[in-house]
């Protein structure tokens, strides 16, 4: 706790060791010196001195207030103060006692949290608005057409609606999963499942996104023993990884999905040849709302939740996920899941 006494002129009559450590001054540099000249930023000197003088004249203070102080090196520290008047033996005000708490780091964390919240809201609103706008625009066009042309144009717009519904579904699932994980933890409903079949289905689901960018989805899938999986969770893992690979690939490119048995594990690899990710960014990509700089600068849509949710779903299955990437060469994501030797059909 910072402790500081000022006389009626604003000179320091007492300061504790915490104040000295916080500011970097020695006691001789502070005692009997003007606090406002020594420790207050230029833009706040007049206002804070007026508060002191007004408090002494009216014999009342703002009990709580916050102001910055300058350290010996010029660093600014934000302190939340609680103030009381000090009085002479006859009751006249003689100065002010300040007790304060350094809240600089707390304020920085609050600012970072607020920025993350605003970035998240922006990303989510952008992700929601884009497909909704496209679908609404297509609907408005259909409404304005003569009856005989509506069926033909409806068939032309079917692909657009299907593609944007995939985007909406994936975003909503990731949002729900991210909040559910934080509040109730990850709960799986495991059943004996065919990972090869689930991967084939995911490739079929994502084909509509690949076609839009003229991308080729290459499948190299081995038959595996049945695994204890939560099919819905694994579907989201596959959808997230494939969506990322498609988004970050160049048109007319290729995305490869490989599935192999490696000893007692199933190895799933999703590889693209897109923009790639800088090495220094890789460790942060599995955190919520973190996105590669290339995605932000290129305005590639995304809320920064896909890899975060994917990692938690994979680890909930007892698996691991890792990512390798090189700028300009592409990205490879590797998922390993423990194998089941069961030969029974899926439940």
C-alpha cells in the first residue's frame, strides 16, 4: 500500500518505503519537496493541485480517486487513492493523507481483455453478416423475378446457400463449444466409430467450399480399426481443419488429407500449400481468438476459435495435435488419436 502525506502547499511530509520503491526516488529527494512538481504528469498538475487546495478550503475531499504518478525514470504508474484530511490540534486542516494501490498492471489487463472482447465481437459479427448478407441478397433477387424464372434461379442459388450455411453452422458450433468448454468442461459421448468413414463424409461436406476456390481435395485414407469416438466432436475437428486449409489455400491449389495407422495410434494429416504461418506465431494459434497475421492482413474471415476448439476436442479423446508451417509454403496439421482394436460395428 502506498502511503503519502502532503502539507497545505503540496510538499511531501511523509512517504513509506513502498512509495519509494514504486517511484524509484530516495527519501531525501522526496521529503519537503513539491509532490506535484516531482511526481505528477504535466497535464494533471493544475487539476490535482486545485483538488488539494479546494479540499483544504472546503474541508472535504473526494474520498476515492485515481491518478497517475511519474517514477524517477519517467514511467507512469496508475494509483487508486483513498484520501483523508489531516488536522491541527485545533481542528484546522493541515494537509492530506493519501493511501493508494498501484493498479497499473490490472488496468493493462482490463484494456487487453476489452480489446480482445471487441476484436472477438467484430470477428463474429463479420463472420455472421457475410453469409447472411449473401443469402438475403439472393433471396431478394428471387422475389423480384417472374414466377417462371424463379425455379431456374433457385437452382443456381442453391450452391451459394449451401456453402454459406456450412460457414454459419461451423461458426455457431465453435462458439457454443468454446463457451461450453469454459463453463462445464468437455463432455464426450463415445461410441465405436469408423474414423475413415467420418473423414470421407467431412470431405464431402467441405467439397462445396473447395469448389468455390477451384481447389482439389485429395484423400489418401487407409482403413483403420474402429475407435471410441464422439462422432459429432470429430466431425467438428475435421470441419475446422479442412475449412482452415481451404481458406488459406490459393485458388486452383490442393489440400491433402491422409489417414494412417501408426502403431497404437490413428494419424490424421491435413496439408495445404497456402500462405503459411510465421514460426513465432505458431505457439499462440491454439489459444482462443488468436489468428495468424496473414489472415488478418488478407481479411480472411474467421473468429479465431477453430484451432482452439479443435485442440480441446482432440485432447478430450486422449489425442494430440500439432502444426507445422512455413511462410509461402503452406501448413500441415497432424492429429493423433488412440486406436481401438474393436471389430464390432459402430453403435
